[in-house]
C-alpha cells in the first residue's frame, strides 16, 4: 500500500487506516474471552498484511478492552510498536463515571485528558502515543486547559502529535489559538452515504437550500494541512446488500458500485473507499471490520483510480440527483 508523510510530522502513514473500535468485543465489563482475543489477532494480522500502518483507538472502545487486547498483541510481537503509528482519542465519558448519577458527557479538562492518556498507555502497553485526538467537541472546553494538558503530555514524551475528531472550523480555531502544537488531524464521519461535508460546498449558494450551517471544514483543513480521517467510510455496509423494495435509490446506487467494481476487477469496498481517496483533500479512510477477508478487500482501494466522471457518477447517485 502507498504511504505518505503526515504533514508537520515524521510519521509515514498508509493511505487506509485500521480502526480498532470493534476488536475488544462487548461494551461492558465482560472480561476478554479467548474468542475475542483470537478474532482481534486475526484482524490486526490482516491489517498488517495489507500494509496498513496507522491503527486508530479511543479510550472508550469496548470500555477499554480494545486497547487492552491490542496492547497484549503488541507485547507478544517484539518490534511491532516501532513499525506502526498508534493513535488514540479521549474526551467522551460514560454515564455513571465515576458517580452513578453522572450523565454521559464530554470532558476536555486537564485532569481528564492526562488521566485518559495514562490509561491508554497502560492498556496499550506502550510508553507513548504517536497521535492523540480529542474525540468530540466539549461545549465547556477551555482552550488554555487543553493547552496545559498537551504541553504536559508532549514534554513527558507521552504524546508526539495532536489532533481532533468531529470538530468544526470554529472549534478547531478556538483550540488552536491557545496551543503551541498544531492540530494535524480532524477525524469526521464521511462516506458516500454521509457526504455532507463535500456536498455543502456544492450547494452553498443554491436557491432553496439553507447554507447557513455550512462549515467549510474540508477546505479549511486543506488550507491548514490538517489531515481528514474518515470514520464510517463504508457506511455500515449498506451499499453492499441493500433491500431494493425498502430503498430503491440505495439499491440503484449499490448497483452502480457493483458495476464499477466489476469493470475495474476489484471489490465493492474498494470502489466505495476509492471515492474518498480520489478527493484532493487526501482523505484517509478508517476501516473497522474484524473480518480478515473484508480488510483485504478494503485495502484494494489503494490500487483503484476513479476518473472524474466515475467520481461524479457515484456522487450524484449518493445525493439523489445531479449537481446544481
């Protein structure tokens, strides 16, 4: 798989990343089972065999078990840590943490960011994260407090680089004004079936369309060398086996994906991901299947080149009509 250097870093990353949300099994206190461990091992090995080098985590995934099982795999594979780019996220807190009456919430306090990273490092059995992302915007964020946490983590050698997830332009700028470190990544939901960040630039001045909520996020990130990572890039697999009666439009779109896959002698997954890779923003899809065969078919996207016309055919099918 082709790689590139993440702007502003010395990190070489693969065009497609692997998301570890599902490798930890259930989202409760159930201990890691032998089956879950074996499934995680197969998935990680498949990703490595596909030359994927960036592995994405979050402290909350499977309530910490995804990081734990990955850390056990790292410990059992001497030298692997130096061959990969390890990324995790923090900021989401579950209801009942730590008091039973506490609601689900976001927490960008100095104490929580630092404690979260310490927990991730312990579970991952590593001394440092290559990248830390703030998971979802905290309405109570104080950028100076985030800056203090980032400074402490970087000075201690526990985090090398930083970014955000699901953040708008204004939220990025609010943080960046207090940070010494540049925010290098914005991880957002983006796929053929969730293409709003792309579509907003097309309909920004169209009569009858409310463009007041347009964020310009993609263009802003391109202008500031912020890598866009796409979570949910396969849209939950909805394009692979749609119900024609329940959703004729989705079925028609899936048919187009299938036709392109057949014409290019590749997988449907590769076509869907290649649509993102074709965008000049340099989008990095994060795939999260635990099935080795699905991981392999996703990795084929690196070899697929879509023409402008093919890209727009998929785009117009996804948006339900031609561009204005």
